[in-house]
């Protein structure tokens, strides 16, 4: 008798040997793990459920999976399911992404990092997160003027992004220069000698900002 697997995948250690008696009540003969695509299991914090429900079912909802050592590029997949209840005592909801894995670089039960992308903001304005300061009147940044003096500008920050950047939803225009360090010595109208800011490298370059929940 020939037994065929209903899925493609990699065969693990067999549980029976030649000559063993098997039947309908026997344990599995062998375990087969599907590798392409592969599931990425993660959890969503209970406090993020409102944001998740807002975008759930939208065209930009994606699951990005990172290897633990970042030696392979991130894999962008789709949300497979999100559970229907919060786990008691944990305050999280189980979720699963389905991720392309054509080179079999990701392995079943391997620890990975997951980024749950809910929406993509085209042409977003990003600034280093340390550029945003907090005062009694709310968040603000110092913006450079053409004469090298600074202007205090109230802003509306959005979500943080990879590489310690943050989206500015309101208050800064494209092409403007913001002060990243030394804000404690500044006041509106202070003249400065600007130096270029070297942004930290990221695991992957992004052409657009993303809104997500972890």
C-alpha cells in the first residue's frame, strides 16, 4: 500500500519501522512540515485591538517576517487569521501570517520577528524621533529658517518607524530641515551652525511609512 501526503513539504523523523503493525488508531507515521509558504505566528496587544479593527480587511494589511539574525531580507506576507478572543491573563490576541518562503530559509518553529502592517502612508514626512520635543503645549520641533535661525513649530506626531524615525502628520513641510540634537540650548530665533545628521542604518530601506501594531 502506498500512502501519499496531501501537502508538499519536508519529511521529519519517522515514527514507525518496517514490520511495525499500524492501523487507523496508530500514531502518525511521519510528520511533514510545509515550508513554502510558511506560517508566522504572533500576538497583538489588547490595547491595539481598536487600531487593528479599523484597518482589518483593508488592502494594505500585511505581515512582514524577519529572521532572528537579519541575515535574510524580510519576507512580506498576508494576514491568515486573527483570533476571536483575548487570551485570559495575557492581554493579547493570537494572529497568524502566511509568508512566502521559496528558498526554505525560514524553518518551522523557528523564532522570528514580525511586523504587523495595517496601512501604508504614501509620501509620509519622517523625522528622527529625537527631533520631537515635548513642552507644556504639546510636541514640537525646531525648524531651520533660511537665515540659519530656528523656529519652534508645534507638530502632530504619528507612529514610529524602522530606524528610530517618526511620522509627522502635521506641522512640518517636505524639504524643511529640523534640529535633531542640542534643543535644550535653543529658543525661537536662535542662530545655529547646522551640521548634517547621519541617520542610523536600518534593516531595510522603505519608500513609504507604515502604520502597524505589535
